[in-house]
C-alpha cells in the first residue's frame, strides 16, 4: 500500500531534481518543471515550470517538448502562441511521442498555427493511435464516423472506438454506445448501448449518465425504472448537463416516476434555461405563465418564451405572438404579434398559420390581404387545424380571396365540424338548408377525397406552453 509523501520528503525530492537540473540533466529539468506546474513539493509557479520545461525541451526531450507546446497553447507561464505550440508539438511528434502526435493533429483539425486540414489531422491521430493511445484511437474513430479527412466508414469507426473503449476511454465508450443505439456500422442493440453508456457514466461522463437515465426512463435496453432514471439524470444534471437538467424538470413537473414537485421542476428548468436550453426556456415560460412552482409573472413568462423563440422554436414564437396580441406581460403590439406569428407559421406551426390568416383577413398588424389570409388558412387547414378549416370555409362561402365555391365551403366546414368545432357545426347545418342535393353530394365527395389523402391525425391547437 502506497503512503503519501510527507512535506519533508516532497522537499527532498525537489532538492534532488533541482541539483540535477542545474547540472543540465534534461530528465531532472522536465520533472522539476512538472513539480512547479502542479505545485507538488514546491509552491506552484507556472513561470518556473515554463523555464525548466524549456531547458529540457531544448535538449531534445520529447516529453518536455510536448509539455512546452501545451503551455504555449494555453498561455500558461508564457504568452499564448499557436505557432510556437505547433512548433514544439511537431518536434516531439517527430520523435514518436504519441501525445504530441495527437496534439499536432488537433492543431491541424482546428486550423490553429497551421492551415486547417482534416487529412493531416487524421494522419497525426493515426500515428498516435497505432501506438495505443486511447484518446487518439477515439479521434480516429470520430474521423471515420463523421467523414473527416477520410470517406465515412462506420465499421472502421466502430473498430477504433472499440479499441479505445476496451482501454477504458470514457469518450470512446460513449461513442460506441451511440453506434449501437443508432445502428451505425452494427445492428441496433439498446442493451449493448446501455452497457457502454454505463461504463462511461461510471467515469463521471455527464452525457453518458444522462443517456443511462433516459434508458431507464424509457425502458430502452433495460427494464423501465423511473427512480434509477432520476438518480442518473441527477448525477448528470449536477455536472451542468443542460439536457439532463431539462429531463429532470419534466419528470418533476409531470410526476413521472417521482413525486411531483413544481418548485424543484422550476429550479432545474431554470438552470437548463440559463445554459441556453430552448425547451427548458419554453417550459420555464409556461411555469411563470401559470404560476406553477413560482409566483405568476407574465412579464417573466414572455422573457423566457422570447429567449426560446429567438432560438427558432415555433411553439415559443407562437406564445410570444399571443402575448403581444393580447397585451399579456407587455404593451399590446399587433405588428410584433404578426412578426412572431409569421416566424412560427413559416416553420409549419398550424395555430400560427391560422392566426396570421386572421390578421390578414382583418387587417390587424398587417395590411388587409384576403389572398394572404386564404393562403395561410389553407396551410393550417391542410394540417387538420379545425379553426383554420372553419375560417377557410368562410372565405370560400363569401368569395373573399378566392372564387366563391359552396361545395368547397361546405367541405371545409364539414371537416371542421367533424374535428369538433361548434361554430362549424352550426354554419354547416344552415348551409345545408339552402344547398342543392347535388352540391352537397359534391362536397361530401371532396371530404372523402381529402380524408383519403390525409391519414388520421390528432392535432392539438395550443396557445400556452406545455410540460
């Protein structure tokens, strides 16, 4: 059993290395530099570490040359310089130092100190990987997996990930698990995926911990176990994994496998939202809007909806538009409402498409334009949005923005009525009283054709965030 060195023993080691280093021994200079770098047996001093590492590097010691490159790369004990970092990595790499070969590859991969080249980067990684360096083997696997510097080849990626994973490289274990999960170069196998995720998770890899948690939450490759799911997600969340924080928020907000706790859900949503997680920002806005886990605050609801909306999330864009249209948490502004409805509508959000159609039909926030109204109603109606189908039926019935067509009007009102729109039921009944049997039959034929072209779906209109 090893015992830690006492302070006196540490100082004695330092004195021994100092004496040898001052006599020009490069190994002693290297070790003395490491002591100053880590503060082992001597006060931490990066400038001294750099000086001694430089002396060893100049004498051709590859380990020191690589370490000197690292110090230039990070600007530790010396001003940052990608050019000098690359120079020293290259000198060590030429001597066969695997870590330096990998570091030189990273410089080419990032284009720092040298022209960017995935091909040269891969060549450097391969030299290090062939010496058995697991982190380099993982990088070679990533190159084959993503087609960086070489044609994409999943079986080769799998082979390199496996080599590194068997050496306990957490990143390789994670990537290998993802290969099994997504059937890349190997048959899909959720159990194998979880087995590799668990190995990486045991090494405190937060992404792997989150994926183990998700596996237990959904019963993928393991028996569903919400409590284990929560425990693994918590470990990842405490390492600031935003996706894990979001998933914890969902579990706590819905009481899925754990006791419902809106205040704790709010805490985890907030942490993920602050990290820029769009779904967490959206759900956090929903908690503020409804006063769940926090005092109701429409202004804060709008703030978080807006943050998610600015990341391109259509449901959040819709909610921002609704708040501007109704003056909730902000002064009423129909122009901005129209802008946000359009952002969501152009991404296919049916409720936003319908509401934008309403604004064009009524000239609210935009110039009145019946053609645009019909166009947006049509996009939403084709998605099965009942209110848009009702509105489109009205446009065909009155001949606004489209040629008057009682059969088309009756068709859209029928579809809206079948989807549960009460006003459509009433209007359809009144229309039927004044239509000829032939026109009704034509409309019913149009309904059947539309149904045949649109498999049954359950569209749920929204105007507020959901967990």
